[in-house]
């Protein structure tokens, strides 16, 4: 087992996490918190025994092919691992871990916040008040749609999708879902969720779509132009997963044409770039990837990273090991 491994952390993490990392490991922190360039990542993997990247680091084959043999573990700070080339990591014998579970509830909260914001025109109304343009209450002004009694279609019924389903029940939504595999009947019964084997059929029948699946080669543009056109014109789309799961240009066109009624997006296809045409639309709520951005969540993510590194350094399989076969 590696003792006190050299751990390179690519971004600033919560202070107590960094302090603990300095105590436990030889931790090298990126104090200015700017995302590392590919050249900096390559420098990092030449020396690091453990790399702690985040979603803003592309740990692709170009980076991994430059890694020295001392790089044994990539302990990612986050749950999604689409920024890491898992196949190349496996071929080079590098273990990969993530931080699942601890950001489930926060991300599900953000999903509900977006559903409500879009349906009830929250940010539009806020902009009106702040602009000084609010002329006073009117019986017909800024009417949104109620969500109670509507049909929610969840794409990806994993941890986060299930947490969204639990909340949705409380808001009086009926829950529908599409997943690679149907979930266990007991879980389905608890969530009162209706399974759709055909995503196309589900899209045509729901009022709200929530994307909660990971981004993998199989889910890239899962919500393609063709599929988005299956939505009813009053439908709204919410995404707290990864921008790449939706064809953002197609969604933007349909929103502008009124063929999709609204969208709540916490993630984008080319983050932090946002399609400029989206910025002009009133029927969208746009957030800067805040799904897991709570103090509690980020602390728990950091603690998970530490446990994964410690367990690995002690010669055991880390609890949150990621295998290609999981996706
Ligand atoms: C973080 C996330 O914002 O965990 C994920 O997959 O998208 C978020 O929790 C980020 O990815 C941390 O690297």
C-alpha cells in the first residue's frame, strides 16, 4: 500500500476538507481555483499518485496517456464520471472512484425547484419586480401552470430519479419513468411510478420531463431533435444531469418556436458556454450547475473523496469504486 500518497487536487475544496487532506496525505492544492488546462493536467498526472479532479477537468486519453506509472487512483469529487475516460484508466490499471449518494437529495431538490420555477414563472416574475416594471397585481398577469395533477416523466430512475419521484408524489404529480431496466416492483410500488419501456411513448404523454440519467455514450443526445418533437406543446423539460443528454440546439429551436413550452436547465452541453439563443428566451430558467451546491453536500463529497483515498492507500478496494460496466 502507498503511504501518505501525493494527492493532487485540481480545484479548491471546502476548507475543512483541504485541511484534513493536508494532514492525511501529501496534498498539493490548486489555490487559485482556476480550472486546470490540459497541459496542467498532464503535468499533474506525471507526478500525482492520486488525482482528485472535478467535472471541469477532462481526464481523457490524451491526459491519461501521459500519466506516470505512480498514478494509481483518480478519486473524483462528484458523482458523474463522464469527464473521465474509464476505459483508458482501466487499461492503465488506474482505479477510479466517485462520490455517489451524498448529493442525491440536493439534486432532487434542485429538480423540483426548476420544475416549479418554470411552471410558475418564478425567475420571469423576479426579473419583472427587479426591473421596476411591475405595475401591480392583475387577475390575468403572468399566469403559469399548476403542477398538481400533472404527469412527470423521469428519464433515469436511479438514486436521484427516485428522490425526485418521492418529492413529486408530495406535489401531487403522477410519476412515470423510463430506465434501461425496470426497477424492482417493490420500489415501483413505493414510488407509485409507471414504467415506460419506450421513451418515445412516455415523451408523448407527459407534461414535464426530468432528465436524471448519467451521460454515457448510450445517453448522448438521448433527447434528440426527433424525440423532443414528440413532446406535447405545453410540456416543459428540466435537466439537472448533464447537458449532453439533450440536443441543446434542437431544444432551443423548439422553445423559440413554442413547440416546447419551457425548460429549466442547470447543466449545458458546452458548459460554461450557454447557447446565446437560450439567453433571449423568457420561458427558460438557467442555472450555473448548482445541483449539488450546498455546504452540507460539498462537505460530504469531500469526506467521501478522503475515505476513498484512505481506503485505497491502506490497500483495500475503495467504497465508491467506479467500473465501466456500471454504465
Ligand atoms: C458537481 C455533479 O457540481 O457530482 C456531479 O456529477 O455534477 C456535481 O455534483 C460536480 O460534478 C463536481 O465535480
